[in-house]
């Protein structure tokens, strides 16, 4: 059972690499951002309640996101999982650790993908051209997401560093180069 958190600022390439890693290591993959977008697209009550946060580039409330992950894990627990975009606050990380330990599991490693800020903005704007994501279209919203990351999410690295489960890699390079760096960490 291998549980991996892919961690980094918006646009660092977590989503792309998470999909590849899940396939390569035969793991589940949950992106909380994708779950939220699918709730919004389906017009559910939950989706409606989260639309505002997403479009402003703010975080959704911890309790809602944690419940989404808990629900996912109740049916995806026969093998490990890549967590992409979660946990994003220390509060989420604390509940998450507890949730895993209650089922005899744990976070094995958090891997941070380091990408310079100007590259992040460039990548997200490019993605926004065809992703149709409302939060990818405006540079102001993108900058706000990066600011929220700095203010609320970056500290989650300390949480896992204290547990000796934190590794950083250089996220700048081709998709194959970054994938190889991630595999090197996981294979260890
Ligand atoms: P990105 O990493 O490019 O920001 P995501 O798809 O991971 O893209 O997230 C998109 C948005 O979804 C975030 O800006 C935030 O509003 C919301 N979101 C995703 N995951 C979480 C989470 N764990 N906690 C709170 N909000 C979240």
C-alpha cells in the first residue's frame, strides 16, 4: 500500500504527473480539484456551494474537501493512492493522517515539485486556452491562487517534513524528465 501526496503550487504539473504515476505504479488517483469541478459541472448542491471559491481562486472549506476524500477512500481502499491537490492546509493534513491511521495506513511520502513562479503563470495561462477552466483564464485569479498557496498551503510541507516523509524535486524540465525524477524518489 503506497500513499503518495504530490505537492506544489498551482500549475506545477501535479495533475499530469499524478495520472502517469498512478498508471505506472497501479495506484488510484484523486484530484480534489477535479472532484470539485465535476460537482460544479453536474450542478449538484455541493458544486453550487463551491463555485464561488473556485472562481475567485480561494480554497474550498476544509470540511467539505475532507468529506470528499473520505467518501472516495471508502470505496478505493484495496490499493494505494496518489493524492493530487490534497491536503492543502495543515488542518486537512491532520484529519487526513488520522483518517489513514484509522484504517491502518499512512502517507508514505509527500513529493514537492519545485517550479519557478513565472513558469507557473505561463503554464496555467497556456492550459486555460483549451481547458475551459474559469480559474485558468485570468492572470489575477492565477496570481491569487499562487498567493493562497504561499499563505495557506506551503506550510503543509513542514507537517510532513517533521514526520520525515517529505522530498523535493526539481519540477522544471520536460514531462519525461520530471516523471523520471519522481520515479527515482518513489522507487527508493
Ligand atoms: P491547481 O493545482 O492548478 O490550483 P486544482 O485542480 O488542484 O488546480 O484546484 C483547483 C481549485 O480547487 C483550487 O484553486 C481550490 O479552489 C479548489 N481545491 C482543490 N483542492 C482543494 C483542497 N484540498 N482544499 C481546498 N480547496 C481545494
